[in-house]
C-alpha cells in the first residue's frame, strides 16, 4: 500500500543563490513558505524575484518505504529544479500545479535534497505581466509518496491516475472509471466500489483500463442547494491482495450554459452570481494553511455566492475539494494573462494539461478558462493560433465541460478571437476606470443582440475602497461609500439580466499587487469586498448578501464613517427582508420597503446619535456624530502623489483638475483646452524618447477613440496620475499651470428641465 510522508518541516532556506554557489547563512523554515510575504505587498514593484534554495536532509531508511519513492511538489512558483546529492533530476515550469519526481534509484543512505525555486522574469513561463504579485517559494505542501512497482500512475501530469466521468440518464447515472496503472500485468486487476456514505451502491472488478458502473436512482450534486458527493474506492489487486488504493470523491450532475436563460443545473435555472478569488493574504502571501482556505470559503458562502472564478491560475487542491463540498460552481483557468509570449506556447499547453488532469474529478468545475485579458496588445496570428490549439486540446481532453475566457474591456465585440471558446465573459469597469456605471448593462445588451447564440457573462467588475469616507461619493475617490454605490448599481443591472451566464465580482478579497500605488495604501489591489487580512467586511459585502442570501439579516452602512458635517445625512441600510425601520436615539424615522434590498434614510445629524435598524427579528446598530469640519482621517491622501485633489484650487463655477474630462469637453472652450492644451502636452510627452510614428500604449492599450470614450469618466487629475503606466510623468508645476488655465473656463450653466 502507498504511504505518504509530509516534508513540510525543517528546511534550510537560502535566498538569492543557486546550486552552484557556496551556501551560507541558511534560515530554518517550515512549508508552506514564500520569500515575498512582506516585500510583495508593500508597493514599489521591487519585490525580490530570483532563485532561492530549499535544502533538506533525507535518510533512505525513512524515505524509501515501498518499492518506489516519489517527491511530490504541490506548488513551487514559478519554475523549479530538483537536485539529489548534487544530481539534477527534474525541471518544472509553472508555479501553480502539482508535479512529481522519482527519487528511487538516486537515493543513498544519507541524502541532501535541494529544490531551487525561481520567480525571476522570463519570456516563456506564464504569468509575466499581471496585476498581482508573483510570490516565489515552496508555498504548498511537499510530500514523499511511496508506492509499489505497480501503482496508480503518479507521473501522468501530476494527477491522481484516475478519471471519473459520470453521465446522468434519467434517474440513473452511468459512471465511467478510467484508471492509469503503471506496470500493469496479467496478475493485476482494479476493483471499483462506489459509496453513498458508508454503503456500496455499485462495484466492478476488471483488468481493463476502463470500467463502467451504474448508480440507480442517482443522488445529484446540485450546487449549494445539495452538494452531494459519492466516493469511488479504487483498489489495485494482486494475488497477494490490495497493493495500492485511492479514494476519490465525485458528483453526478448535468449542466447547460444557455445564451438566453443563463446557467442551468440538472435541468433547473441556477443563476451564477459570485466572486473571483486570489490565493494570498496580508503578511502571509500565498503560503496558505488549510484554515485560511476554510475561512475564505466560509466568507464566500456567507456573501451568498453560487460561483467562484478561481483566478488566475490553478488553486490548491484543498480549495477545489471545499468547492465540491460546499456546492460552488467553478471557473478554473491557467495564468495565460495580459501579455502573449511568443515563446510561451508550450507553457500554456503544459499548464492547461496539468489543470485538467489534476482537477478532472471535481464536480464543481464547469468551465476551463483559456486566458485573461490577453489581447492587451492586440490579437495577432500567433495569439489566435495559441487559443485555437488550447481550445481544441481542452475539448479533446474533456468532453464534459466547456471553454471560456475573460476579455479585456476594450476588446471589440466582433473580434474573431472572442468567438473561439464555447462561452465568453468580459472584464468591465465602467464607473471606475472611466465611463459610467450606467454603461454596464447596455453594453451586455448590445453584445447579446449582436451575438444571440453566444453565452456572455461578466468576469470582472468592481472599484477600489479603503477606509476613506464621504457623504458625496464620486468615481475615483476610493471611499467605502462610492464602492457601495457602485455595487448597488451593478447588482441592479447585472442580476436582472437573466441571459448573463455568470457574473464574478473582482474580487472577494483585497490582494497583493506590489506595482500598485493607489488609494493611499500601496502594494495592494483594494477592489475586494473584504480586506486582505479578512478582518473587515466592506459595506458592499452586505449589498451582495442582501440579494443572494435568505437567512434574515440587517446591516447599517458607514460604521467607520462616524464624524459627519452635514445637518441631515444619508444613512443606507441593507437587508434581505422587505421592510426596515430605522431608530435614532430610540425615535423611529419610519419604515421603508425596497424590492432591491437597499433602504435609504435621511437622518438629522445633531450631537451624537445612536442608530438602530430593525428588520423582522434582526437588529443592527451604529453611531454618527455632528462635527463642524471634515475629519481628515477620512480624506484620501495618496502616498507619493505629485498633487492631491484637495490641493487643487477649484473656484466655484470654474473647471479644475478635479473635474471629469467628459464635463470639460461638454463646452467648446473646454474641448479646445483638452485638444490643444492637455492633448498637445500629452502628445509631446509621449513622443519624447520614442520613435516617430510609433504608437504609445497605456498598459497595453492603444489610446484610440474607444479608450478615450472611457476616459471621459476620469477627472483630469486622476487621468494624469495613471499616466505613469506609460512612462508619462507630469511635474507639480505643470499640473498647477494646467489647473490655472482650467480655472479660466466657466462651467456651462445647467438649464432647468
């Protein structure tokens, strides 16, 4: 029988070195481990990316507990080499999958095992350009797996050596069990027993690689409503009895993704409304423990999600297991992201093969993601061919699931690349990165009308929020109040469009993005519904909980926004119950009903007020306080900003850098300023140091009409702050000079309707 020995304890870690160098000053560490837990989250885009060594002593007597001994590495980001006693045994590219190395014939009585892990930039392993930190390290479990000569294959793309394919037919299920046995011979057979809890419901014994069993009156896996799982027990049997054994859980279900009716599970409409998830935490990086995965799952279930997009890479097997157990419908994908690498085709193929083989038996997974925002630099012939190869390969490997991908917002609907997968989703940030929140729903309506037979979804949408607050939220202010408003609007638009096959908030949790310098806290993307340390649920979390859950609750928004200057302040309450009553210092302000689950009250702001919201049997409390001046702790102060919004002179009735570009261009003088003032200066800055006629791109986007239309939602100041992405930097003096010119332009007088 196989034996598994965990090797997580007591590794000597050597930073920034290679196998050829003399090793000095090693640090004792336990796995999981990353060397970027701190510098990958503090901003500056300067976290260490290079080669580090993990060294461990192994005794043959403790390692070789069967005929064969395999080293199992469940995650080494992003490339790794294995050495035993100085001999190079294996190399692996791809930081998110399981892979194994046969140590058997190389073991001495005493051994030095070295795993060299490298997350340095290159041009052939994905990802290389993306808005998240590429943490280096042995950040998942490392094991020894000891098996007899004949065993369920450990070298078939890191999988379990078994593929289980259930097909529901009427009230029953036909289950095909395909086993991959290494060193199979005429004296061996495979016994398959399928358990419903403790009871065997069907079984088979055969020497054939493929066996077919029938489950009568099958109990279906039905998402969060009933995530029922069977267990297949596979025993490799010789004349001497069982020599290898596996227990694999699986679920039986049917699904369809319909272009008009959305996701259909077991013949019932089952709307996929959920979140995306990155695998890191504050101060921990990607070196997560089981309890971290469990807490993430608990929070995702609390918000009411029915689906998770596991972005942008293969996640830990333990988390896929949790998805099966809790009934979340999953989009699984490879890190083919942002920038197409001409030398990276083989890596996309190998990572996709590993993703499918290692996760084939998970009932929760319904789509395989080919790529994310890969057309940032356009869709050339090589990129198109790469996608067609992946799409065809996925269909060949797995005939039970569909393909999908996430398109960048500026990718035109009619691009041929959009038609490659079975389904498609778009990443849209109208209302945050330009545009307006009202643009989201109509954009999907247009796509649906143009391609009525193509299932369309929204794979990313959100905006950033930190502990900044205001009673007058506006796009780009990074306040919790604007994020709440944004999600209220997006919920109403997306959740009422039945044809959207899935919607995924970006992101469930704030996550590490060391290159980011936004919102006053560098090194993170703050679009999460929950903070990166999982300690605070932002108000927008409860907006989704109000729409997606049935267990009664009520939540008063703005608990961190206590000090307020206005005499009458707006207080928002979320609840999944139809009616809410708000009390101020014990006095009722009345009851309100809302089919949209969002309740708004105008509250007199005098002295200190204790608020209590009551919905059914549920209650929630908060406090507000009248102050004369805005509490500066609520006001965004950008770290390293050339100019903050509150430093900008903005005379009443005149334009300033704090105004939206679309508003400035609504009058002819503003349009002239934008074209011949700001535009010419921008063009001059872009042309400096560049070849004449060469297009300048912002984070991969050509600055064409479509991008400029979206930019209309930006204030001038916010747009200038983002120009650093294309190496265009304006000085404080230049910005103030631009502001003075804007101050000379009168705002159009709005006529009463």
